[in-house]
C-alpha cells in the first residue's frame, strides 16, 4: 500500500504522536501508528533549516546515531545539535516516510535554528534561568502510578509491551491526556520559550493543513501535544513570533555517539542506557536472552570464565527477580543484578565494564560523503583516509615511530589539530622508550569535535593552512614570553615552517623586553625542546638556536642577583624548579662556552650564604652530578650548610635541594650520609618539629630499595665496617666476581666488538 492510501478507520487528523525522545518503545509505536494511519505528510520536531538535508537520511552511507548540526555562518562556535539514534521516534518517522512506494513528504516544524542561535547572543545567561525548573513529566506520571523510579515505570508501561495493541493510536491518546493534565498543573513548566516554539509549530501545522488537509501526522515530544491541540488563533501565534532575533545559519549532518546520548554526558534530553535501548529496538524476540549473550561475549573477551550455563542461570535469575517485583518482564535493573551475581561473582568491577561498553556503548555513527561540510572538514576527512586514521568513539592508543613517513604524517596531523583546538588525540607517555623519535597518542573522537572543526574553518580551508594562520594570530596576541615559547614548540611539532618566522619575531621581541628571570627561565626549556624536535623531524630550527642562546646568556647574568633577593620559602622553591629546567635546557644547547658559564653560575649560587638553602643545595648537587664539584668540596659545602651556626630551616632546605629527587648518592657516599645523620641528631627538639615536614617530603620520595639501604647504613653507623656477611645486599666491601661476570653476556650484546 503506498503512502497516500486510506487511513485507519475512525482516524481524523491531524495525527499527534507524542513521544519520548530516543525511546525504542515510542519508536515502535510511531511506526505502527504510521502504518495504520498512512498520513499524506509527516511533520517532525526539529529545525526547518534541516529540510534540505532530509534526503541524505536515505543514503546507504548514513548510519545513526547522527546529529543535525546548525551553526551561525559568521560564528561556527555558536551551534546547536539535534541528535537522532536508530531507535529515536523522529528517525523512525523520517525513514518510514522515505521507504514508502510513493515517498511521503517529511518536514521539520520546530522554531528555526536562525532564531534559536540568535537568542544565545542576546544574553550571557539562560533567559529562563530565573524561572522555576521544569518538572520531569515521567517522574510525575511514575509517582502517580506508585513508582519511585521513572525509568522503571517507562520500561514497564512502554518499552516492555510485547506487541503493539490492536489500536496503535490508543497509547498516544492516553499519553496526550496525561500530558494535558500536567500542562494544566504546571503551565509551560518554567520554560517560557516553549510557548514560542509551540506557536511556530502551530503555524507550520496550519500550512500543512492548507496543503494536505487533515491527513498529516506530527511526531513531537509528548510535552508539546496539549499545546499543539489547543485552540489558538493565527494572530496570537504571530504576535509571539514577531520581533525574534535572527542570524544566518548553516546546517549539516555530523556523526554522533551513544555515549553522547546518555544523560550522564550532559545531554538534556538524554537517556540513561542508550546501548540497552538500541538492543531493545533491534531485538525482535527474547531480548533478555540475547542481551545476556552479548554480556557473556564481552566478559569472555576480557578473559573471564563465562560459560553458556552462566547465561542460562542469569536469564532465570533475571526472570525470577522481575516476577518477585511484579514487573511484566525483566528490565535493565534485574538484568544487571543477575549479571553481577552470576557472571561477575558479586563484583562491581566487571559490572562497570558491562555498563560502560553495553549499557551505554561507544557506537559512532557515519554520514555519507555527499553531506555538506566546511572545506576544513573535507580536507581532514581526506587526510584521515589517506593515513588510515579512522575516527572512533572508543578510546585507543596509537604508537608512532617518527622515522617512518606515514607515522610522521599522522603526528603532524594530530599536532596541527591540537593547535586548532581539535583535541582528537592527546599525547601520552611512550611505553618502552623515551626517545624523541617515538610518540604515543590516546585517540577518541567526540561528536563535539565536528563543531570545533566548523569553528576552526575560519582560519583556512585545509588543516595546514588553518593551523598556520591560527599560530600566527596566537603569536601576535600572546601576552607573555612563556606563551610564545610554547607556541614555537608546538609549531615545530606540527611542522608549520611558514608560521615560524612570525612566531620567532614575537619571541625575540618579548624576550628582549622581559626582565623577569623567572619568566625567562620558564621559557628556555621549551626552546631547547623545540631545537631537539627540529632535529628529529628534519625541521630547520636554526633561528631558534640564536634566540635560545641569547635567552640563556641573560639568565646566567640575572639569576644570581635574583636568588639573593630575600626570597621566601615558596619563591625559593619555585626558583629551584627553574634552575633544574635551565640546567636541562643548557645541556641541549650547543652554543660555545655556554655550559662553562652556567657551571660558574652554579658555583656562585652554591657558595653564596645569602642564597636560600634549597637553591644552594640544588646547585651543589647539579655540579656534583656533572663532575664539576670534587667530593671534598661537596663535603665542605655540606658541612658549612649543616653547621650549628646555620638555622635548622635553612639547613633542611639545603638537604632538600641537594638530596631531593634520589638518594642513591647517599647510599654510595657514607661521608655525606654521616654529615646529614650527625646534623639531624643534633637538631633541637623544637626546631626538629618545624623541619620534619620538609625532611619527610625529601626522604619519603625515595624508592623503597634506597630507603631500605639507607636505613641499614644508619642502623649500623656510617663509620662502622661490617663483616662481609652483615653487609646489605649490593653493598659489600669487596667485589663478587661471580655476580660481576654474570653481566658480561649482556654487555657483549649491547656494545659492539672492538
């Protein structure tokens, strides 16, 4: 029968089908009602700007969940989304109209996005924020029916109905009457803008009546049904719509995910269990049995012992729980309780995996190539395909070897997207290697990134052009030196050679004007890393070397006076961190004589009494590690710092600076350990209480093996000479030839033969 066949007996339009957004029971009921009524047109709650995109819903490349995206043409960041899943009643109505032998006209009738987006710019806050919060219609109806859980009531009344009743329109009539009672009690429910939306819907319904008579159907949220039935005049509705602000908008389809349909994801019309609802909609029969089979498969993939017997027993338990609670069939609550008891041994940990992967899920929709997109999105899609870098909703790790051309291209793309604010990938610590030729990324495509792509389209039509323009603009607008140095590093990581000149000019200008040694010291490590990345990636970063060398020279001159300027404890600790950063950065720079000048600065800091103890101790440790400070001189500096004339707080700071970060040195140099032990034993009781937190922080950070060895050395006394049998493991007085020879085969593998 075609889409314009005879309607069901007794039906007089318009047919108002009030639904719950993303409810599979509503979706099935909508299809049954449309099959019975055979309307001449279908009107759906949604922005009319999407009408031109509706034919794409029939494209084989369109796979929900998807969302209709509308954004302001001059400001893509101002956007709104209308998500649709395969089990959304609106999507089912669209597909029903398109699948008829003679396709039925289908149109959106909600307030245009041009008005919705314009209203977002009129005020910084929600215009309805001062009004009362809208009541949850499901909660009110569930409470009236004696349920304390709205989701459980909805499942029992709608989702678990085995078959659509003989009269497929009866359920909609009953729900419409219930919503009418609620609207009488609560009015607009605290959202005055709903009155404007409903006025526009009524206008579109009048236009449909002129074209199709009363033989049309409306699919909308059940809350709106009483308002659409109300007897109002066209003049009254027009008055509500007069003077609404308006902006030019652009629309497209974008992929969506089940996770973003979840209420926990912040979606106002969201549901608690999109994965479960998708299963209920797709399962033709025995939904609980099929669901528990999926659960068993997931748990087996995680190496849990789940057999068919577990599935059978879980089905029985879920059915028994439903019977005890007086439910028609087992719902999600009973099913999950059965899974916990039978398949998870009562543990919530594997159950959390089931809830994450199956109850919510990471299904990512797809849109056809013919969907309108901004040029930047088209270029991004082309690169994703050429690099075989598929966008997926589930988080995954990507290991890259930058010595390979394809991996290097993937790295450039991800870094460029991050510079544009499109955080598809997040850098993570590489496993098994700390070399600069390896990168690890965590990838996860979120639906909101489609909005970010549209927003970034103002910078260019390709990813590289947009990232270059964005970097140049950021460099011009940077307020601090650290922002520019970080930007220079990101440009090198992203291979934006055309943006580097503008970034370097901004860097040189700000470095010349900045006199704060802390900001200079904070900027230098990023420049040094940029030079290293430039070497690895084959990028010409020679100009950075000149800027970094000049910055290091200024730090060498300004640091000693800054450290002797009466710093408090917090400022001294911050400056100590900068000293570490500068020390590491200078080790990466190749400027002639720079390392020698830096060593002279450290010696000056280590020997100057006016410098805070934490900085003096750190300078001494850095010199010792680099072989620039003899052991006797180290012991002399420690003896001076820990002498009775020094304040306990300053001495504790010196120990923190010198010994912080690792205690292996104290294990192997008992003379230094003896000095610390003697000082600690002589600290007065009151002063000891004051310095204890700092000392605990210093020594508490050591590895367990180091702390155990230090404890053994202190217990027997640093100056005592233990018998070989009493020495702690690894610290005997003489070499063990057998243990030493055991390492030779490994050394032969690591070192080339002479």
